[in-house]
């Protein structure tokens, strides 16, 4: 998923058109489905990025995959991306649309990296803290990384707070070696 600037331009145009036709919510649901599907399928990513496979074959494959699950605007996006030879950016456009929609809806993406999965109670506490800090609702994603040993790393927008054990050990190591 290569060109983020181009993907953002397509996402903005898609959002504008969706708002005009009062289907921004439906298109948001479509883009979530598209993003998840493309992200979870290495084969589909290869097909979209292939220069050997013809555009008609790619379009037919996408329409078969998303049969009756996407609206007309999302289908027109496929045609537009094919016409402009940008079909390899389809997943990026979907991700950019989701980010744009969330941002304009007052939602913030928060990523919490922990050594073990978060419990529902801790998720609620993290969401409450993010809302307190940013004033926005948050969409929480939990990434698991056993290398942090314990604690957590919270990333909201451009801000990151590292309260991991691995980070604290690294700080101590630097202090003792100085």
C-alpha cells in the first residue's frame, strides 16, 4: 500500500461525494470491510499490486469478493482507481477514508501495546483516560508485544507514552553506563 498522499486525496474526494449523497456512514462501513479484507489477504494484495493481471480480472475479482456488500460509491471508486492505474492503493484509500471519517467524527485512534492482551476492565480505563486527555472518544487497538516485558506503550495521534518495563530497564542501563 504505497502512496499515502494519493490515497488521502482519493479518500477526501470519496468522503466529499459520500457526504453529498448522504451515505458517508455506509461508505465508512464499506471501507472498514475493504480495509480488513485486503489487509488480511496476502493473495489479494498481490493481485492488486500485480502489473501482469489485467484490470478487468482485478475488477471482477473485487466485485465477486464484495458482492452485494458495498454501495455504488465504493464500486465507482474501484472504477476510478482502475482508470487512473491506482488500484494497488485501494487498501490505503480505504484506511485513509476511515481515518478521515473518524477524525471528523471526533474520534481518536489509540494504540496500546502490552505484553499480554488487555482485559475489558483495563480497556475501559484506557478509553476513559484517553478521553480525559484528548477530549475525544477513542477507538482502541491492542497490540501484543512480549518484548516490552510488562507495562504498556500508549500512542494517541502523534503522542506516545512509554511505561513499559523494557523502556525502564533501558533507562536504568543508560544511567549506570554513564
